[in-house]
């Protein structure tokens, strides 16, 4: 019987495991991918410092190595069953069944599938990318930046809130991080393509974290990025492969049309499919936004409606990396208290 | 551009369309603009598809244009539409096939109103009874006639004499499709795909071998806009909207435009003449303009009907270059003969558009 089974080997899962291991508990991580680190593997730089994501990833890789954490890669959980004695049986895709005193769901988030917003042209028009695509492109950039149709961009637009705060997508909530990611990426693009005009079309700019507002100001004052408060209604492709955006500028109170070489859709965060599976197999309670419902938003955000089943990171909703790390540390303390009591 | 992804998304938005036994609600303006389109629709349904459709001589205008021009009060148009439903009920039918998108929008709007405000329905029942002693049932299925052609597009394809393919090059014809706002925007769930995923015309084009043109102003207004045209002082606005669409589609070299709204087809056709006269511009390569068809005319050409029986000679932009591309034989001398073979007066030639 292991003390803690952690579902997910992203930053939240690794940090929870490291903290619990340091407190003397035996942990096992189950990760569906072939490597740890989750979405961070695909990220180039992090806000608000533009620090390479690889630094954080290397830190956690080293922490994992130092503690010799037990990790099952390429393994996904098929069910969580709470037994009568209060322990858990966790079934996996590998014919391995774990018995554990507690379980932590650190399975993170899925990115919104931008194809669902057909009017934005993702996977239809070549020069429409998502924020995640751009990060991958920047991560592997070698030489001059060019659009997918091999052009040095002269105009680039970022569209905020794609699949967030959007009734049509069924996502009423804010994904929190897309605003600051757009500002970060816009600055990055201006740095590597100084000739380009860059536009950000936003609903609100939710610069909630330390250093975010300053970065937003810098984007305007130093990098001359143009922020347009308004929604994109649709994208069309011109015969030359450039994109025509129809945007409502709600401050100027008029519609406008912008021709760009590349469009970046700031895709939001969604609850992963695995959460729905856990809901089904063990009666886990989810919020209307489909993320896991914390037992108490203020004083028990790591707890769920099931005793002994805990959360860490974005399985309860959108979070930045530093919020995720803090939430994972809190999860370790909460689990320690639970195991001490039981 | 990956149009397959778009097609896939669009095809997931469908509506229920009755299979047979329709009460035909004719259009007042279509009979003037495209005089053979409605008779072609009846011919296709009866002769090609063996469907039962009742073309009722007692049917009248829905008064929709009057309503949208603030001339006809809402209670009046509701009572007129209620009378149409009474005629359908008396004919023993339950499905309405509506020719005009404005009528389609009106019928849909009125049914939605009655659904939410049943007391209004009772009031209109009373008005109709007092005026005509008629009673009515609510139709089970409301379809625009383009919905019905769309539903049977594959059956029509099986009977096709011509495909939407350029016989000289073997390439699919580039077709611009345009959906009427009263069909798609008022109650998006009542049309095939609403305004965002309107497969109704693109489905026909693809089934019949054509290539649908995706261009930046695809969803832009045709330029009619009722008040933009009906109020004379606003007509520049109407022309400028059509111009925006035509300029946007021009680089894609469309072989023709097809629309499911009388206003759209009318204005995208006639304003080409106006723009040619005003600015000396045409939107095709050779100065003829881009032909604009109704979906019945397009279906009729596919089925091998005589273009002059389809009324194509009544269009502003002449269709002969398109007929040549399709490999359709026609008699130029018969173009302006009436149904008895008598020569009709020939129209004046425009100064810029070639005919």
C-alpha cells in the first residue's frame, strides 16, 4: 500500500511528489505521456520574466532525479475506486493496479480546440496559429521568423479569449493566463520581427499577477503594440494568403478591418477528459466549468468531495506555473495532515 | 487553405426537412425578378422527384416587405400568415415549402412569437375567424424551398445532364454562394447551419461537381438590406456593400454566383450594371460581369432544362459565357421569344457591361 498516488507528472504532480517525499511519504506518479513536465515541454518562455521554460523543466527534472521518484510513464488511469476501508484502488492502462491511502489528481488541463471556432479559420487557413503553436515554433526557431507560408511577417494579430468567456463554446469562465501570454508573445514577436506591426484584440486585459501590468505597459510604451478592445467576428483569407480580420473596436465604437500576415489565437484552458472519467468512476464532484470542484474554495482548495482524494494545480481551474507550484505545495501539507490523522 | 475542414464542420449542422407533401408558399418578388424559378421548382419536385406539392391560387403575398418597411402592422401580417396556414390546413397538408427568404423569416418569426406568447396566437385565430371564418393548424415542418432542393441534391445529381464543370478545361466551376439574412440570421437554427455554417447552397454546388469559393467577404451582406434600397437616399449604401462583396470575390474568378434570397440574387446581379455604368468596372475577366443564378436555375441547368425556359434571359448579367463553359447548347434566336414563339422587344444594351 503506497501512501500517495499522484495522477499526472506535470509541474503540479512533480512538486507534490517532491514535497511529500521530503515529508517522508512514499509516492508514485502515473503520467500518460512518455516524459514528465506536461505542457511545459511545449513552452518556449515564461511570463512575466521571459525566462526560458526549459530552466523550470530542468529544475524539476533534477529534483525528480535527486529523490529517485517512482514514475510510471506512458500510463493513464482508467478508474479510481474508493474502497470500504477508505483506501483507493487505481486501475491503469498497463494492467497495473495501485492500492493507495490517498490519491492526488494533478492531471492538469487541455487546451481549447480552436477548430471549434470555425469562423477564426484554425486548420483552415495556413497562417492561423494558436498560442501553443507559436510557442512550439519559437522553441524550435532557427534563423529568421517566418509565417507558415514562409513570409517574414509585417503584420501580426493576437486574439484573446479564444474558447474563454465564450458562451458559444460553452466556456463561461476566464482562463486567466491568455492575456498575459498574449502580451508576452507579442513582445517576443516584436523583438524578433521589429519591422512588424502587432495588434492584440482583447475583451479585458486581466493583468492580475505581479509584473503583469508592468509588462502590459512596456508592451505599449516600448514595443508599440497596439491593443484594440474588441472581438474578432470572423477571419477570411485573401487570394495572396494574407488574412482579413473583421474586428469590432468597442472603444472607437466602430467595426474595423485589419489585414495581417499571421494570426495567433490565444486558446483557453479546459478541463481534461480524464476529469470526466474520474467523475464517473468515483463520484468526483465537478464545478459547472467542468474542472474539479474544490471542497472549500477558501480553506480547502486541495480537497475534493471525497475524503482522501486531493487535487494539485490546474485540475481545479486555470492557474499560472507559480500558482500551480504553490497549490501543489499546499496539497502536500493537506495530505500530510490527512495521513497523520488517519 | 484546407476547405475540407470547413466542409466537415458545416456538414454537422443540419435541420429537419419534410420528405413530401408540401403546401407551396410563393413569393411576390421572385415571380417578378426570376419569373421561371418557381415554376422550375415545381417541375423539379413533380417531374424529377415525384413529390406532392400544392400550388394554391388562393395564396397571397405574406406582406413581409410591407412589414419590414413599417407599412404593414405586425398583427396584420400575422393574420395574413394565419390565412396561409388555414389554406394549408384546408388542403390537408402539414408541411410548408416557402419560396422567399423574407416569407421564411416572417413565418418563422411569427411561429416563434406564438410559441412564446400563446395569447397572441389566440388573438390572431380570432382575427382570422372574424375576417374569413377560417381556422388553421400550426404547420409541422417549415422548409425554405432551397432546403428541399438541398435535401434532394443527390437525387438531382443522379439525374444530372450537366455537371458544374468547365467542359473546356475539365475543372470544376468556381461558384460563389450567398445565403439570405432572413433565411439564416433571424433564427439560425431554422436554416441549414444558420448564418455561420450554411451548407444549404454549398452542399448543392459540391454535389453537382462545382467548387465553392471561400473569399473574405463571403458572409458580408449582399447590399439589399431593405431600407438601404427602399429609402432612395440610402441606395449608395446598398451599392457600396455589393461592391465590397464583388471586389472581394473577383480575385477568385468566380464563374457564377448562386443565392437563395430574391433580394441577394437581384442586387448582386443588377448592381453590377450600376457599378459598370458608374465606374466602368466589371468583375469578371472579359467584361461580361459575373452571372447570378437562383438555386432553381442552377438545378435546372444541371438537369438539362432549356436556359430560356429557366428565364436566364431576364437577368442583367447575361448567361451565355456560363452556358458555354457548361457545354449547354442553346438557340440564341430563341432568347427573346415568348411562349408562343413571338419575338418580344429586345432590351437596350448597357454602355459598359458586355452582353
